[in-house]
């Protein structure tokens, strides 16, 4: 008999009174010598299916290996449930055991575990309610992202993971090499001879697909990337990963106002998609971790995001009278306490901050007339701080070249990028959304290590 997923059982795809075949992992078993109840989960939904074993038809010995974490196959009749908490249950006829899970050894017994404990057990934590819910929401959001862009005529562009250019200029790149580390080839002046390396030059994992994204946008009109991104910044915070996923749309002919509207529409679409399609999981997460979660998600959909310049933002912060850990003044890079003050306390809704000082932003951003600021935009969110960073791009060859030279960026790495401004240059804009920060926001989790299956952070590459 064909297996029915538990989500389909609760979705009414199997009729009460018919025989079903279900497979999954045992969450709990309880009962007495007359009747035993097993809560079965197969990962398709947060909900467990109750399996009822009439012990007149089964041996005690048969049920002994059915412990928390074991994998079983049950056939039986789907019946309306007498107990509260579920609409239907299965009256077991046959039991097959795929794999046992020794109760002495299996770490996920039924008592609640801390998120810290579960990080040490990242190979098994997808089997918990919390991580099942987070991973299903994550998957749905990934689908929503493709759907949003595909419905709007954007093309999915695959940008390289191995690159020789540092897009953000932050020097936080992981080097990729096949050179023998204990016997490095040297040039005459004693430097490492990268011409002997695999790519014939120094290479690294990408920090952003944007530069190649611009090549795509100035050909296809509108593209998006969605892939892994690597940053060797040694920041051990609840919002930074060394390996994270980024979505980077890039659109020819868009100015910064268009870019802001795209960012706002995009995030709202994703949040709404999750609310409409992951209700059970989000309700579970709200009940466990954050009673305000659903309100917060709904209010983001309702409110128009504030648009504010950096200069205005700094004025508000200076006048706030609030003592911040890091000082705030014009020219300072804002930290998440400043961003969250604007969003959570001052405006009480998401804020898009624009026109930052050029010194604290990347070389490619469009320079404003004032000579001091660039047409950057950061989208700031409640609980998260910066969720999106983007800008209108400098389309003038001369201005871009001047900035590259001013910052001392090696030209040998940048000639191909400058060619976009030499041949048919156009105004264009784009941004990057940190996927895990979106998942954090939607799930109400508070540590970024808990919204990616296998987090990579300084000192941690287990699993
Ligand atoms: O602000 P960032 O550095 O911008 C860029 O990389 C641009 N090239 C994007 C573009 O315009 N196409 O990064 C974009 C977003 C941030 O707003 C944040 O959400 C996320 O990526 N992010 C991180 N997420 C997790 N861990 C990290 N270490 C992150 N660094 C950035
Ligand atoms: Mg940024």
C-alpha cells in the first residue's frame, strides 16, 4: 500500500474508515497494558499523528523497541479521534520497525532542550518541533523568493562562488588555494607566487555576487541571484554567519526610489507568503518563543516603511537623549542598537535609511552632488536591525574610476567591471537581502545559528 504523508492525513486526503500506511519517527509512546499510544512525526508537518495499539492484538515485546527516535511503519484504519488535540488517529493493524533508537544513547528524549544544547546536536536537531518548523519556513521562504522574482520577469543568474575580486572591499575573504601551505612558492622578492596557484592568481570565496549581477542586469534588464556567500569577519554575534545565503536583485534603469519600492514589496511578499503557507509552524514558534511574533509580522505588512536619510537618522539619534553603547555622530557607522532605536522606539515600523557618508560604504555606490554622501539604502527591521543593504550604482565611468583609484583598489581585478561603464552604461540599482536575517524575522528566533541547518561561525565547522 502506498504511504500517506501525515500532512495529507490531516489535510483530509485519506478518508476516515479506510486503511492507511504511515511512516515516520516516534516522538513519544505512552499507555498501559491494554492500549498504547504513539505520537508519530514524519517531518511533513509540525503535527504528530496518534497511532493507537490495541494490546490485545500486539505483543508487549513487539512494542518495546518503539521508543522516542525510532523509525516505524504502521498500517491501520484511519478513525475519528476520541481524544482531544487531534481530529483523526490510526488504529494500528501492522507494525514494522525500520530503525531503533537506544533510549540510553538517543539525545533527543522528550523533555524540552535548550537551543544551545541543540546546536551541539545539529545533526539531529531537525527532528525537533522547533527545527522542523524553522526548516519548513525556511524552505517556503526560498520558494517565495523565486516566485516573487519570476512572476515579475527577473532572471535567475548564477554568479561564481570563487572569485578574485572583493566586492564589499572589506577584506573579509576566505582564500581558495591548492598551493602547498608548508612549502609556498615564492617570487624573487619573497612574496607568495600566486602564478603557481590553481587559478594563476590569488582567489577567494565570494562575499557577494553583485558585481557579476550588474553584468547580468545590464544585459538581461533585471536579474536576481540566490546563493551562498562567505565572510571571514570574526564577528561572533547572533546576526552574523561566516557562510550565509544572500538574494541580490539588480535592475537596469532603476533609481534608488525604485530600488526602495522593490525592497519593500519583496519583503512584504515573503512575509505574507510565510503567513499564508506556514501558519501551523509560525503559530507553534510564536507559542514557544515569542507571543508577539504574529502581530509583528502582520504589522510589517500593513505599515509603509519609513524613508529617511542617514543625516536625518543621526539627528534623531543625537536628540534622543538615549545612552548608546557606541557613540553616534555624523560619519559613524550605525550599530544595531542605533538601528533598532529608530525602528522599535522612534518610528515603530521598518525604516529605509539612505544617503550614507561615502567613507562607510562600498566603492560602487552612486556619488551624490554634495561630494560627501552616496546613494546607499539599508532596510532596518524590528528585532533584526539591517536586513537589506543596497544602492543605486555609480554609472559614470570617470567617477567610478576616480573612486576605485582613491581607495587603492587594484585595477587588474576590476577592468571587466569598469567595462560595464565603458559600453552602454545605464543607471541601475540593486540590493542584497541576508536570507537568514529574513528567516530570523519570520520565525521569531533570536540567534542566526538557529535558522540555518548547519551554521558556520568562527571556530565552528562541525557537521
Ligand atoms: O550590506 P551587505 O554587505 O551588501 C552587499 O553585499 C551588497 N553587495 C548587496 C547588493 O547591493 N547587491 O550585505 C547584504 C545583506 C545585509 O544587509 C545582511 O542582511 C546580510 O547581507 N549579511 C549577513 N548575513 C549573515 N551573516 C553575515 N555575516 C552577513 N553579512 C551581511
Ligand atoms: Mg550592509
